[in-house]
């Protein structure tokens, strides 16, 4: 009952005053049109009708914790992020920039460009194939901060003006990715388990970290769009580990162990250039790519440079620390006294303001 009530609140924020639904509703899909978020497709049994009484109840002022005062976000957008942990902005990144990023990605995959400390990842099913080359062999690249073309994404004014609403003016790009979700082979390895990004980060506070994730083409349930659990950012970080999937799991694709599978979820249908900003505690993942094409997105995790590092030894993050240290030793050639914080310090790059702690 509480979960259903939460989803009702979500839908009211998406389009106040027109959406309600019966208790059996669980999943819905979001698409973007006009200036805000609108629910476009629902599972059978969901009806839409005015709920003016409930809208009036939502109009009362509430304490804002997760965004900073400024002139960019509307009160409605701030309240939406407050309640749900994500905010989707339509057509934020231009077609020209997306083409630029896509072309650079192809050059990297063809090995026409070498990028220092770049991490190239392959889907576990594709990696077992006899021979695959080019971008068809690459499911994701990480740590592209040393490639000026791709790093342009992290410094786009249209991105940073929103990031500043979450981090403040001193902004670090901490983790960069271009995701090339492959067509699923039937093994369902193209899934990304439900997880919280904070699991990978040894810096705090969480409320001064935000991810920007931009669709490089239309993404929907057919090609494995993002799925989020609205409001889950208000909880604590949960234990993560590899899910027990029969046909294998991609490297470092840890998943939340004990999230509520009955929590209402939203599938984010996005058009090319649409960008979602979300909190690092928001539980999210993505489904299989059931199409024949590759689904591309580019993203960066930003943090206030005033954040500070923590020691994760003896915590629920200790399992991912070992994997990050293993990768860091290989990438940076440091084999003794390397800490998880050291790895992230080396990965981070200032994009705006002053580098204070990170």
C-alpha cells in the first residue's frame, strides 16, 4: 500500500492533476514531451482521471534537501527530485555533439586513437565469441577523461548548469562512461542488475554527487532503457554483490542484494539528447537489449570538489574495493600502498571552479 501511494505521488509530480491508478499497477514508462515529464504508456488496468484534491495536498511547502537554491530549477523540478531522486530534461544535448561523441567512440574501438588509462569492457557473452572486432566488441568504455573530444560532454555548459544545482560551483568529473549496450545473445547478459552507484565511490557526502546520463539515440524497453525505483535515494546504501545469473555477469556489474522487488519502478523512455540526472543512492538498472542494434548513452558522475574521501575497509564496500584496486594497479602501474581513494583521485578531473578535496 505504501509503495502504491509513492507511485501516485510520482505520477502527480510528472503531470499534476491528471493521473491516478488502481492498486495493482506496478510498472509504467516515462517519455518526454513539452517542457516536462509525462507518463505515456501504462500497463493494462490503469486509468487516468483528475485528482484535484490530491494535487492540492501536494502544494504545501516542504523542506528541500537534495538540491541547492538557485534560479535554474523550478520549484516543481526541485520537489520532483526531492521525492524521486531523478530529474529528466528533454533535448539537453545537441545532435551535433552526440554525433561527435559517437564518431570518437568508433575511432577508439577501431584503435585509431589510444586513450591513456581508458578501460574497455566487453559483454561476457560477446567476449566468449570466436572473433568480434570494432565497436561490436565493446559494450562500454570507462575513464575517458584523457580524451578531449569525449570529455567535452563533461564540460558542456548545458550539462554543468544543471549539475551545479546538485553539487555547487566547484565541480569534479569523477567517473566517465560511454555505454554501448549490445544486442542480447539470448543469455540475458546485456542486463545491468539493479544497483546504487554510491557502492563504487569512496567519497561523501552522497547528496553532493549526481550522475548525468544522456541518451545518444532513442532508448526504450526494447533496447534496454534505464529503470529506476523512485524514492529509493532516501534509503541507505545496501550490500551489493554479483547476482547469481546462470549465464554469467559482466565484470563489476554488482547488484543490490535486498531491495524490495515489489517497489514501484519506472522505465525511462528517452529520445536522443534527453538527459537524466540522478542521485547516487537511487536504485536503478537496465534490461536486455532485444533489438539488433547497439544502444548508446554517455554519462558522467559529478561531485562537489568539497567532498571528502573515506576508508571503506570493514564496510559493505570492501568487496568492490578489491576489484577497483586490482584495476587501478594495472592502469596506473602502482602496486604497493594503493588505496581506493588514490584510484578515484587519479580518475577525477576538475571541470569547473576549484579543486578543494577530491
